[in-house]
C-alpha cells in the first residue's frame, strides 16, 4: 500500500491542470463520488469552472471489489455545455470509468466527455484521457487516511 500525501496531490493536480488546459476547455466537470470529489474541486478551482456535478458509483466495499458496478443518480446539462471533464482518483480496474463514460455518452450524445485521474494502472480496461501517475500498488489517499476518526 502506498500513502499519497497532500503535497503529492497538490503537485500532481498542478500537472494535471497543465495537461488538461493544453488540449481541452471543459464547460463543466462531473466528479465520480467519492474518489473523484477532492480532485474535482481542485480542478474546478484551477480551471475556474463553477458547473460541477457528481455521480455516485459503487464497485468497492473498503478494499473488496464487488461483482457488479452500480451507478446512482444522473447529471443534467444545459444546452450551452459542450465539453465535460469526468474526474476520478484512479483508473484501477477501469470498470468504473468505462461504465460512467458509457452512461454519460448514452444520455448526452451531443457532449464531448473526456476523463482524467491522478493514477492509472496499466492493467486497467480503460485508460483516462489525462492522467499523471502509473500505479502498481493500492493507493492510500490522504483524504482516506488523514481524516479518519480512531
């Protein structure tokens, strides 16, 4: 298990902002809850985007992967939204990102959806459009560890 500290997050988010802003100008952000919420907020600030929504998925119970992925809720976009950045913390198996991207594309075919994560595993079935780190171990994010009540 690899601990991922706030300082790493800050530096990697800056690098991700640079990557995204070079080739994509999103009108809105969709955070995949819960893992993508912290990163989505930081990216929204850095890209000056106020249109942020979330969609919740469940594939893991703690460290245990479920047999099926469940998507809860949906998003709504006004006619002015043409490009959306879909944000999660990691493309581990890739199942979550792949399912959410398909779900959004089916519901909003006229919108361009691109994805981004802090981490990507080469064994993932889905590669995000933008990512910073290659993961080869379980990532213990600071927001998962540092705020736990003992």
